[in-house]
C-alpha cells in the first residue's frame, strides 16, 4: 500500500496460537496463560528477546494491543532451573523437589541450617547452593532491569491517528459482525486498543462483550453499545 509494509496476522480462537501468530517471527519457547487476569507470560531464548520485544517495546506492545491481553516477555536466563546452580546435580535436584523446593523463590526462603536439615544435603552443600542461588538472582535482576530500561527509555504517547484507524477498522467489522468468531475478535481487538490509550469506557464495553460471548448471554445490546462508542470516537477524532 504505497510502499507501506503491512503485516497480516492470522486470528485464532485459541489464545496461545493467537499469541504465537502475533509475535511471529520471534520463536516462543513457552507460553503460560492466566485467563482470569487476561495476561500471559512468554518465555523466549536469549537470542530471541530483542526480536520478541522489538525496538522500545513496539512489537510486544502491538501484540498486546491486538490480542487484548497483557503480555510479559522474559528470556530463558530469567527462568533459572535448580539444576544450573552450583552444588545441584540430578540427585540433589530431586531431593530439593521432594522437599517442596522447585525454584529459586522457595530455595531463597531457606537458611543454610534449614537446608542442611533436608536428608542428603549437608551444611557445605547447603551453603554452596544458597550462594549460587543468590548470585543467579542478582544476574537475573540485572538482566530484567536492562530489558526494562530498553523498553521504557522513551515515553510512549498514544498514537491518536493509529487510534482512528483502529476505530475505522472496528466499525467496518462491527457492520458485518454476526454472533461467533467475529465478535470474539472485536472484543479482544477493541479491549487492547482501548487500554493502550487509556479509554476506560470503551475497554469496559469490550470486556462486557467478551463476557457475554463467554457466558452465552445475548450480545445484541452490548454489541450495539460497543458500536455506538466506536462511532462516537470516530466523530470526535480522539480517544475519550
């Protein structure tokens, strides 16, 4: 379109698949969904982190806007398995897991004395493991701060021209919408757009439409309300 690059993202009812489509070409290692909070934690390899986040967070921000979920992207080094700690072999890892210690969070709650009380782990091993865990946590914190700084160095102002384009798109889809996947898409799309510009009224209406679809309630009234809010924003040419 006049030299402008346009990315086409395939919609899916399956949120995990939709996230993968929206985050492409970045390769995602693991996606953990939290439907209640409409958020997802995305784990990627270190060499995929910059691609997944994008310059100043643009990629992940746009994906979040499109899907309507909060997306938290982390690198593999920010998820450190116990087996990578000094003093933790396969046998020791199994002992720790049987004692209810499955990650750094549980491990760091223990003192050397408490860890030493676990059968199979002596005082020297306990001290070595905890020292390694604290060092790993420091490295993890530094990595997280660097990534956060890269994403937040520039203050991102809402793009009102893009918002108008989004409202025009939503209006077109709503005009042709029937009960089914189209309304699911509209609810997700508008929810993400509204949150990105701080439009609480539109975000609330989109959430209500999504809830009506999920619970099987009649959607005609709430869909009409959403369509009305979209038309208001098109006329006023601003986010409300």
